[in-house]
């Protein structure tokens, strides 16, 4: 359930143009957590490859299950030390763009990464200079770049986890 919620948030971040450069697995139990936590620890270990594969190429880091809640400056420092070790926490860990526009075959193509989304979940509508994109209950009005405002939409399709919207060459009066 927690992984699905993280995937849903990741999709919505992409939908609204917020790039993600690092995924954090929180509250990871260490080896030797005791018999009481053994099945929970085993489940975390089994799901770790799924998490890394699901969010790739964005890197995934883990932080331990602390002995108390992360509240206050001291605990935030402990969390930061566990998460970043000797790395600079303000550097970019992954640089990707949620959507791109490029010229192709005399027209344009807008591609938008929508991880963890299927074709059935997406509704797309062109409204003047906007592309209205709905994924489940979430809706985004994507204002089209100037080059696409007068370009007729030719169609859309999914390629993997990427929505591809094709535009003809802009009409000029």
C-alpha cells in the first residue's frame, strides 16, 4: 500500500511538472531487528528491488527506522546524516524533465512521462492553447508552448510510461 501511494505521488508530481531527483525509503528495519520484526524486515527486503525498479532511473535511498519519531532539529539532523552521509544534500541526484517538445516529421511531438499510469487512466482534451490532462481524479491544464498554440493536434498514444501527443505543423494565416 505504501509503495502504491508513493508511485501515485510520483505520477502526480510529473503530471504537474515537478521533477523528482531522489526517492527515500523511510523506516527501514536493520538486520537483527529481533524476532518480533522479522516478517516485516523480510517483506521490506523483498520489496526493495521492486521500489528501485519502479522509480528508476531516479535513485532510491533508505533511512532506518529510528528509535523515536523524526520531530525536532536533532532528529532531522540524524535523518539527514543517515540519508545523505557525506553527500551534499542540495545537489541534484537525477536530472529529468517531466515533459519535452521536439520537432518530428514536419510537426511536433510533446512527450510527458507518467510513471505508474495506464492508458485507461488518462483523459486528454485540447482546449485552445491548453492541453487538459486528467489522470484519475487529478487534472492539469498544461499551457502549450507558443510553437504549439496554432498546431492542430493529430493524436496521442502511450509508449511505455510516456504519453506522446502529436501535433501537425502550425497553420499560418
